[in-house]
């Protein structure tokens, strides 16, 4: 089947490439000529493990192409996917649908009879109705269909999520749209037995927002329990395990940390709240989730202060991990940003390292020295803060790290290291959801500061 994918951002590029992997002929179109030129040269605008190989394979096979020519991409396409951005409108919280509506207006005169326009972008309830109305000003009603097919891609494992999904959700209002979308999905997913949920278009649109709001709430719930664990002397990891083994709860999204971020949860919870407000419905739990998560990101700076004795003024803090999660270069709403900004306001000098995300981080962070090498980043630091649990950070040599830092404060916001392992190397570990060292322990930690010595054989790293 011929498919046109409007937009080559995260969703459009991954979805288009995976459809091509299933054997469909996919033309990805974007107005950004520089981005298209890069894609045609094998240069991807995003980092997603395995995506570059998949793009190359399907481009060579002739199933995947990239163009700025909208008419060429849409011509004879049985399905035209709209996968453009829907960012939060500044000061409002609701989704900015201007790109969606612009795409609908531009493809309307180009559609072939019977084509199905599929809204893949995350959009509020009723967006499909508006898209249908826009296209109907140009095309005869009944000569096209509009459907909803929300994405459920997790950055870092997006290819697996598409090719082996938990479920596929399709929102349709007519038999033609149902037939085309079932033809796209049912064959490739037959062996996996992944369920395909076919529902009304508006229900499909709401499923995406409801799913993300629930997961955001689950993260915030375990984060607040982590705070309680610290006060009563218990371990949130063991608590989460005891809860998660209940099949009604499950272990996913019960990892306590510095708060959720990324391209989906922050904007989707806000958009859901605005939709509810527009319809006179109060979503109190989601409201509290949003408020608590924003406060938590900055509260993590206080955890750093607590670990070093209450004051970071004049200290150097090394932050390891900047992206909102591992295996992505996405810095959108990353917890590292408010953490760093708060530490800077308290007078700290911040140095940072991330395996992949430093180019994007450099566009956001100010007065932060960025290092390619984590050990060089930590050299002479008064505290090391783990913000993103990259595998390379998990494998850091703690003995070597301890020799490089000025003080033994290790603040682990992701449960990257076991307390025994860190302390055996001379660190004073402060972790989310575990009792924080206080009083005499902190004082002892502060007095054990030793001079910064370079271990033999260490050649340093490259400063970015």
C-alpha cells in the first residue's frame, strides 16, 4: 500500500520507517529542505537506537523515500498520515493544532478518491472532526475518510513499540477507513496477536491522553511515596516491588526519580486538563499530578544541598545524565534543566555530561561546562548527581570516580548504584526513596574531603 507521512519528526520518521519495514511504499514529506536533504544522505534529525539501520535498509530497498514535494508524496496514496507537532501553546497549556490544520488544508486538493487521512499526531478530542470539515471545503463528502491512529512510542524503544505493540488503536467513522487501516496493521501483527482496538474517532483521540495522564500519575504517586520512605527509614525500591507484583498494579512506571519529562507526558497532561476545562469537567488528580511533578524537579536541588551540608554556594557540582531518559537525545522538559538552574541560583558552578544529548542541552543550558567524558566532568567536584540512568553511567568505575572528586557526595536520583557498592568506594550515597544522611554523618562526610589527585594512567577526557 502507498502511504504518505506528513512530518519527519520523531513520530513521523519512526512510523514511516516501520511501515516501510512491513513492506509498504512510504513517502515521508517535510517542508524543511535541510532536514530532507540530510535524510536522503542518511543523516537522521533524532537519535533512536536502531533507526538509522532501518532507514538505510528500507531506503535502499526502495520502500522509503523523503521529499519536500507534498503533491508527489500524496499522489495515489491510500493513506495519508498527519504526524506533525502539536506543542503546548505558551501560556495556555492546550495543544497548538495549527500545523495539523495547515497539513489538512494543503493535502485536501491532492487526495485521490477513497484516500484515508489518518491523524497520527497527539490531538485533543474533536480534532478529527475539524480536519474532516477543512477537507470537506475542497472535496466532496464521502470521497475521503478521516481516522485517528494515536502513537504509543516510547523514546529509546520506539521501533519495538511500533513493530511489536501492546495494542493498536484505530478511531474510524466509516467502513472505508476501517478497511484501509486494518489492511495496514492486521497482516503484520497477525503473528504477534497484538490487539487492534477499533473505536469511534473521538474515543481514539482521548485514549492517548488518558493513557499518558495515568502513567504520569503513577510516576508521581511513587515519587511522593519515595519522600515518605526517606522520612520513615524505608526503601522505595522494595516498596515498589511489593506493590508491583500485584497484577492489578504492575511494576512499570514505579521507579522513583526526579520527575517525568519528555515530549509527551508534560504537554499531554496539560492538554487533557484544558480539554476537561473546556467541557466543564474537573480532573483533580491530573491537576495535582502536574503541580507535584513540576515542584519535584526543583526539589531535587534541595536534595543535593542536604547531601553536602545545606549550602552549595561556591561549590562545583557534576551532573551526569541530562536527557529526560536514557537512549534518547531529547531534552524537552528534562528534570536536569530545573535542577541545574536551581543549583546555579544557589551559587553552584555546574558541570555536566551526557552520552548523546549534549548538543541539544547546549541550546538550553547556560553557563554549564559540558564534557564528553564523565570522569573529566567529575574531576574536582564537590558532589556528583546522577540524573539519567544511561547504561554507560551505570558502568562508571566508582573507585576511579572517587579519586577524582573533591568530596565524597554522590546523589543518585535514579537508583543507579547499590548503597554498599558506592560506600565501599568511599562515597556517601544519597538516593531517592532512601533515608538521607544527616547530622553527624553529613559532618563526617564534609570533613573527609581530600585533595584532588589524578590516578596513575588516567588521561582525562575531551571538554565540549
